[in-house]
C-alpha cells in the first residue's frame, strides 16, 4: 500500500522464499520507491538502511535483497528504503544516476521540496522524524574506481563506529549540498557509505558484509578496540561551469577547456604530491571555467590547483576522492573532491 499523500510505498518484510532470486527482477516487482519493514529480535529504536538514491549504484540494493532473501533476522527492527526504483528501471536500465529532467535525489534533502524528488525527500525526512531511529546508513557506489570509504558531517565515536563496519577511510565534510546525511545528529547518526566503484565486484561484497555487521551487532555506535581510521577534513569540490568543455582522453583534445586522462580515478585515496599533472588545459583562462570553493563560497582554486604550461597540476599535497571520468557526472555534480594532506589524521582506538 502507499503511504498517504506520498510516492513512498510501504510493505512488511516479505517471506524470503517469495522474492525472486535475481535482485534486479525483485526491483521490477516493486511499485516504486519503497519502505520495507523487518521486525528485529529485540525491541528498541529501529535502524535504517537507505539504498538506490542513485539509480545506477546497485551494491546496496543487492545486499538488501540478499539479506531479505535469507532467513536471518536483524538484532533490532529495521527500515529498508529502496528509493530510485523508477530511475534504475528507466532505459537504458541500471545506468542512470537520475532521470534526465530531474535533480539528483541526494541533493534534494533541503527545501524547497517542490519537484518530484523533492517531495519524496520530504516524505523520507518525515518518516525519520516519526520513527526516531537509532542510526542510519546510506549506501552508494562511486562512479570511478575507488576503495570503500564513508562520508559524515560529524566526527565522533558513533559516526566512526558506523563507518568501520565497511571501511577505514572517513571524510568529515562541512559542505552542505542537500544530502540525506546532513540530517545526522547525536540522536540519529547518519553515515554515507561508498562501497567502491560501480563495476567493481568487491563493492558488492563490501556492501553485503558491512550490512550483516550493521544488522546483527547489538552495538554499532561504539568503536571496537584496536580500530584504525584515516580521517580527512574540510573537503572541497572541483566543479565545471556550464560553459566548460571537458574531454576524457590520454592526450589533449582540441577545443576542450580541460582534458583528463581516462584513468584519473587511479588517484582516489592515493598519494598525490605537489605538482602532479591531473589533466591538460587549453590556456590559463581555462581555469575561469572551473570553480573550487569552500563552505563559505571563498575561491580556493589557487590553493589546490594551478596551471603549469598546458597542464593542470596540484598546488600542494592533496588527497583526492570521488574522482569521476564521466563527463555527465562531472558536469552535473563535480569532477572530484580534494582535501589538504595536512588535514589528514589517523585515529587509533
């Protein structure tokens, strides 16, 4: 049945043997964005798992389907949100991050809530307020090759413990873009989990094993002894202006403001020293078609990147992540995130 006045459908957890073996066939049976409830072994505030905010990021929904198809029960009541069913099943199937004429769903969790994804985001937030969950995970994939990592708006033991169920890298951001994790607070910590690249089979395994830990452990908000986490602070986004022409090739492309190599995503969480070329620019004026700002809107391009001949190079030691080689995602969202290496710390519990 449909929750009154929303596009969010609701169903109690189906019997495991009633689900298709293929997770994608299961998606075809769902009426649209769906909330699935599963009763836990003990009473207490529910846990929330959100998947498929982007229609081409399937590791999370595969893990949820595998869990629901098993005979396992969560420790506490659990709410599974499978959001981008419509996007996922729109041709060409399993390839669209969002519908061509709509906003990125994970940029819609701030007002105004006037369009279809905005109204759906508003209903999801209302659901969270009404259910008072203990914690929440939002499971994603990166568009490029990348190790698993998490993103949070708070740095505290609860967020670190949630991240550690999946990975050892945590990015602590002060940017506010309208993502669901920005509603995290001390009553309900929320962490975005990036399980790895869209086409990396390891990402499915990371999502599955992490989900099991999240659902079966009694305490997921206390870091385990001996835990090591690499923390990265104050990330910035390298964005393209609407007039910027981006090319992806292993040599400069005539007419492109910026050409990036096809394997630029190899630098995700790797060592990036000062002066490393990350692409080719037509001229120094090409920098005017790129933008990089902090949370206050201050232009920080010169602190992170500069021109050296016809190359765009790093201005100091950086940590890069969420690097994409998709021109579509680079234009609609950003080319990459970066954090100063001096903002990198290691947590040892």
